[in-house]
C-alpha cells in the first residue's frame, strides 16, 4: 500500500456512476439548550437556538457517493407535502438530480426530527409510513432504475423498512442488475432481510443478523464467523460485511478478515452506515478487492462519526485517515 495507490483509488471514484434505490428521508435537527423543567409536565424545556435540515436514509447514501465525485442517481419515494419540497431543494443545492424522486400522495415524506441540547439527543419525532408501496409505484421505481441501468457502475439498495423495497421489487432489481453485470450492494433492515438472494455485498449489523437468523449472537469472532457462514449460505451473496460497533467489521468472502474499529473520537454515529455502504459501492465499481474496500469504508465511517448528525464523508478527511492508518 502506497500513498499514490490510495490517491489513485479515491481519484477513480470520480469516474463512477452509482444508482441508490431505497428509503429517502428528511432529517430535521432542532438545536438548543435545556435550563429548566416544564411546569406543565416533568419534561425538559429546550430553548431553541437554530434548526437544520439534512438528507437522510438513501439520500444521505447518495450524498456520500456524490461527495467523493461520483455521479449519483437517487431513486425513491416521497409524499406530496412540504417536506418533499425541502428535500428537493436540499438535493438540488448539492447538485443531485431529483428526477428519481417519485411522488406518492398517499403517504408522507419520511421525516425524522431530532431535538438536541449541547449535542445530546433529547428526543426524536418521526413522520412516516412503513406500509409497502403499491404495485403501481413499485413499477415506477423499477422503470426509473431500468432507464439508467446501462450507464451505472454499481447499485445500492438502501432499506430502512419504510416500504419502498418489497420482495418482488428487490428480486427484479437484482435480476436486472445481474443481467448487466452490475454489483448490487445491500444495506438491509429486519423486514425482507433474506430477500436479497444473489446480491454482491450484503452489509448487516450484528443485531440484524442475529434476529434474522433466529440465533443468540455474541460479538466474538467465532460467533460472527459462524453466523456469516449461515447467512451466506441462505443469500448466496459474493461477500458479507458485518458491522460490529466497537469491534469494527468482519468480512466474509469465503475467508474471514476482521477489521478493528477506528480510534477516532466519536461524537455521533448517525449516518455512519450510509457512509460505509456508499464507499463499498464505489470500491466495487472501481474493482477494488473487498478487504481493501471495507478497510477504507471503515475509516470513512470513523471520520463522519466525529461530527454531529448525518454528514457525508469528505475526500480530504478520508485521505488523511487512510494515510494515518497505513502509516504512509
């Protein structure tokens, strides 16, 4: 590993085109400070200082790949409401196309409002529907993907169980991608966890994997390895990348590699998984081996955890983290 090789990897991301399909969210942050308890009910009163809107879910994944120079196509569902308008404005301001945002008036735009005091989360308020989208809307999602399939280098399926990725749509997207020799990378949640048969890279966390396999899973290398064998047999995926919180990651592609967690100071883990799947997709599109790819993704996640809220990875911070990690 050399500094020149690392720089060439990051530079190669700029020539890639990534499709991100899944649950798009708006993240709203209300910042303030707590100095008293409400006389109406024993809850803290937050004196608001400012608010912020950011892209979440699949939109944050798209922001991560786009921030490293890759052209990114975002496909998903919003409602017909004011939160859709905010999302459209955020996407346009970041240079992301909005053609793939399909409007479904029967459901709200997913919005998560986080209230914070001195960077500590007080509470979260969610506006969302977890009902699966109907066949007509699912067909629109598939057509949107197939209209760009000839021009993309990798596909990310970002599943937050908000109803976009149902079993039939998952099956058809993976089948279409395989016909075009495109890598499909999956960030799953509990529902439809085992529906992603034949994907290229499957990235669960420890608790998701344990629940879906119906096992008690301790965060030891031995337990994780056995669970990976079980999961890969069910999914027939090329690789599994398990995120293990403070124990880093485990990669299984026929053999095992354990990657330690980064030692960077953690302020907020929000969005770290979005960064990981984004980097894994860029690496897959660039033909980088899965271990090198996951190592870079792990370091990228460490850099975004240094900031409050879901933020995209920055190329300069990622390069510095890689150079420091490999002592180059």
